[in-house]
C-alpha cells in the first residue's frame, strides 16, 4: 500500500478502477490469458505472480510510472524452484503447441534475428523473446526471459514441444535454486503497444535501464556520414580518410559525421615488442588476438603532421591500393583455410601450403611498402606526440578546418579496449588475460571467426573495479584530441570471461557503469553507437545512457563463405535483422540500420530501406567508389536527411510470416513523416537460418518475383501521438516512388497489388487529402527525386477566405516537387515570386524547386486556387 503522501496513488486508483481484471492465470497445469490456454503441462515447480509495480524502487519519471501501473493487470511473472543450487538452471515453462509465434534469437554471440514457428520445439537456442498470436481473443502475448539477481535467462527449445528457460550466472561460484521473476508475460490487442507496455513494465521492475523516450539521441541520427571500414579495413590511415571525405564534398554531399573504424588503435600481439604496433594488418580477423597497449592512436595516425593535407602539395592517394591489399589478404586467408583443411584431412606434409602462404605474404608486404606516408613525420617516432601539431589532434583539426560541415568524428573501439582486450603491463591499469568460456547456450549458434579468434587468444580484461578509470582514460584522451564519440563494438565478450568476477551480470554492471560515466563526462552523454550488442544482458543492463545501437548484423558486400549468390541474398537477410530487431531494441535505443556501399550491386535495395528506417544514413564506400546519383536520393547537399519520425517496423501481416524463404512473403515496413505515412515493400526472399546446419544459407529457389498488397490501414498511426490525426483522413493520395505512379485511396478502398522483383522494393507515400473550398482536393507529395519524398515536407498550412484558398508549403531540398490537385491552381509562388507550374488532368501538379544554400535548402511554395 502506498504511503499517504504518494503522488501516484490517486491517479493509480482511478486507472485501476477503470481496468479489467488480471489477464493471466496459472492453474491446473495451464498458463492462460483471458481463459485461452497458452502453455500446457506447466511443471508444478513453476511459480506465478501478478505484476505489482513497486514505484519506490524505480527512478522512472511519473508519467511512465502511471502508464505502467495502468497496464499492470496485463502482465505477470514466472519463476521456478529447483532442489539444489547451480550456476546454470534449465526448467520447462510448459508445452507450446499449434500456436503461431514470432521470436528473436541469437544466431551469433553478438547478433540476433527473427524466427517463426508454432510449437516449443520450433524455438531456437538463445531466444530473447517470443511473441504468441492469440486470435481467439484478437490479442498477442509476449514471453520475455529476464535478469534476476546475478542470473540472466534465455528461452531454449525443449523436447516434446516444451519451452525451456535457462538461467545462468556465468560463474561456478554463483549459484541459486529459487527464481521468483525469471520471465515476464504481457498481453495486448496491439502488438506494437504490447512491446511498449512490456518493456516499460520491465524498465520499472528492473530499474537497470531506461527507455528511448527518456534519453537524448546523438545529433548524427538526422545526418549523413561515412564509415571507413569497408573502404580500408585495417589499412585505414589519414591520407586515405582525407581523400574519402573530400570526394563526398566534391560529389555534392557533405558528410556530417565520420566514423574511423577499426585500424586506428595502438595494438600488438603478446609475443611482440610491448611498445610497437603490429604491422601489415589488413583484413578483419587478423587483429582479433591483438591487444591494446596504449590509449593513443597508432603510428599511422600518430605521425600525421598538422597542415599536411591543407597545403598545395598535399599527398595524393591511390584508391586502388586498399583494393589490392584487401584482394591479396583474401588470397592469404583462402590459402590458410586450404592448409587447415589439409591438416584436418590427415595430410602431414604441409610444406607446399606454407610456401604458398609465405609467397603471398611477401607480395602483401611489397604492396604495403616500407616507407611512411608523406603525411607523416618520422622524427615523431613512438613518442606520445604531445605536440598539438602531430597525431590525431592535428588530423581532426585539419579535417574541421577544411570540411566545415563535419560535425562529428567518431572512432571505433571494442568494449574491452581492443578485440583481445588490454595487454597486461602496458598501461597503468590492472589487466589480466582471461581464458574464454562459451556458454552451452551458444553451442547452437553459427560458427564465427570472431569467436574462434577470441577464444584462441583470451581477453586482456581490465579489472572491473577499474572500469571507470579504463573508459575515462581512453575517452578523455579521445575527447581532448577532437573525437566527439565512439562506436563500441564486440560488446558481448564479457559473458566469456565472467567466471572470476561474480558472473556475467555483475561483470556487465561494473563495465556498463564505467562506460555510462565516461559517456556522460566525455561525449555529451550521447556520443556512443553500440554494436555487436544484441543480447538481453546489454539491453537490460547497458542502456541507462546509451541511446543508439545497431539492429542488424554487419553489411556484407559478399558472402565470406564464398556463395556467389550471397552477394544478393545476404542483403535481404540484413533487412530482416533490422526490421524485426527494431521491435524490441527500439524501445531502448534508436535503431541504427548500419552502413552500406553505394556502388554495391544491391545498393539501391539498401538505400530504399535506409530512406525510411528512421535512423542515420551512412555508407562505407571505398575511395573513388561512389554512386552519387543514388546517395542524392537519400541525402541533401548539406549532409542532412529527410528522416522519418519513428523507427521502421514490420506490418502486422508480416509478424508471423517468414519473409526470407517461405516463397510468398514480402517484407513490409511502416513509418511516419510529419505530414503523412510511408510503407516499404522489400523482396528479401532467398536465404535464411537453417537450424540443422546452424547457419544462414541461401534458398535460391525462393529468389524470384513475389506479389504483395499494401493498404493505408497497415500504417500504425496511433504509435506516435503527433501522427494519430493523420490516420483519420477520409482520403489519401498515394505515390509509388519506383513506379512513379499517383493514386487515390480511402480506408475502404481495395489494397494496391504489386509484384516486387528479387532484391528490389517499392516505397508508398500516403498523404491525407485536404478539401479546399467546395470542390478542390489537394495533397502535397514532396520532392520525388528523394526516396522518402514525404520527408521533404517541413511545414504545411491551408488557408481559405471568401476570395481564394491557399496551400502553403515549406519544402527542403532541390528537385522535382509533386502534389496532387483535383483542379489547376490559379497561380504558384516560389519563395515569394510567381512561377510557372505544370498541371495535368490526372491531378499531378509539378514544380521545379532549387536548392538555396542561404535558406538551408528550404523553399516556400504557395498554391492559390
């Protein structure tokens, strides 16, 4: 009972009196929702308790607490008791049969994706949540495994269709036998409300994370950027980065943020000189057993001399060199794989393989060359480069001097420092090489080079007591030299090394606490992109401050396993990861759909999804490897983007389908703009998870045209307060971006039927039609030379007098403006001057709009009738 001075009590009592009874019941071995059985044969050791939010223990803001209490009757907790304590407990929650589900599971340590089925045995290992369809009451139920005490849980498949829950501490010294709230169940008649309500309830219950709505996101979410990874891999260096940024500017799209990815750090191997960088690293994988030995940048960046790139004799850059290096490194990688296969097959004489490998490595060294870049100064050597005219500080200063629009420069680092952590004895911190132990739950995941390498080398783990000092030492230096944020990668290594530190939950708490403090102190509380973090440990423990993170696996420009079709089908897989992961991750962080390369064969496919994903747009183009015409359909000349106002999510009819290899389902995602909504239809068929082979593989038989239907009612207008009124229109104009068609639709109209080719898409923009005067129907579409044409509309106002009716529009960008008008306007004014326009009897109203730099690209358009 709340104390007399509880400010929530009156509100809660009023809400509670309006609510129905409790939704869930556990009796006679059945877990039911509103009388409908969900799980049968529930073991007698399973405990059940209704959700009663304890506001005293939560720091959630009052409106959130009120909202959670208002829906608390929809939720309940499950627990279980075992006879003896253990560090890993497995227990059935009951039997699930003949009920469609959508789930998210970890297919690698770091990455999660969707899976559908209809029984407990269909679940995959390391399932993070399962959403059940309950058509009997037109509702949905979610089961979410939780963190309780020092234990973290996940769902696993059981025999005979049982749903198993696995609670593990990650340390043999941390054991338990009783769990009172190891899983949470919640019900709602709206699947999107369900995710909001469930994770809001858990935010109050756990009080270890905050929702996205409570946090500030970094400014880069509204902007265009460039990441160096696919351009250089580990060969990244200042001259190449400079030329890369400059090419975008000269191409007419100014990057507003830059991410210098892996390759800038001072790392080396355990058997190398403690104060020297490992040399000639090229491909990802070769650096995964290396450790950080100093917080400052490596020699390539440390030796940069300020002003070098600003003068008339700035060094040139050969864009073919990174490609040659990467190609040669791939040859070496393949030769090493051939050697390893030969060894596994029983061949003992490997001399021919070793000779070939050494020959290729010599050729690689010759391409790299022994000389320093002309942007460096050898006299700087391995000193600390305290002179402000050298190193990263000089480089970032020169970048900002030349490229005025470059707001943010981020750099990459692993959660533990480098892939292999911090080298013992190299810094003031106490680090120790900890052997890695992979949880049995990950045995069912995909073979991963990163895991193999990390297990091989162990992690140089800084003691958790020094996590604050560790991150502050690294980040305060970076901030001092002009870095405004970090991309933190390889996040889920902590679970491998928690044995000596109280288990995975306690170790994670210490590290995330230190990371949070440093983020607040050094990067304005927002300058961090989380990556390789797609597990409930991170989301429940690491998102107090972090407000943006990746929702998909890496962009792969080709299949690393050599499947020639992978260049196509891997791209659809990426979109599925992002769309479905956003359902839960988007409750806590701004979904980031990752970079892509604009000259890739499937670049347009990626660009269409990024246009309406609601997050930042960035590419990883190689130097001289750009499709600027494509980029300009996503990005304004000033490097800002016409961003949607929500994060994209799958439509309801996709929730329990398989858009990857069921041979019939197109991925459909919805989002909002300020004055309308948008649907995207993407043919992602052609690949997917294979439970038997435990990998994602191609399904070429599904790589073909697929038909689908789209309707304005599929946009979930009520998911954003500001958009709700848009869903009440009597009529909409619909613009199909790829088909360049204009149509009209009412809520009662038939759906639009289209056929989507493989690795292709269509975007549909919906804008409410406004009646002007007695007979004129009008709706602005926006700039149709942009993928998200509706996102270009900045302001819209209608005025009607006795003399005339006017539509007044502020539109951002330059190009082809389109509106629907049932009649021709009397006149059109652009930025105060009357201009010519084109109108046709089918209602298309066209106008050419310039980009005006002085007005930040915004033009005033007026149509008078």
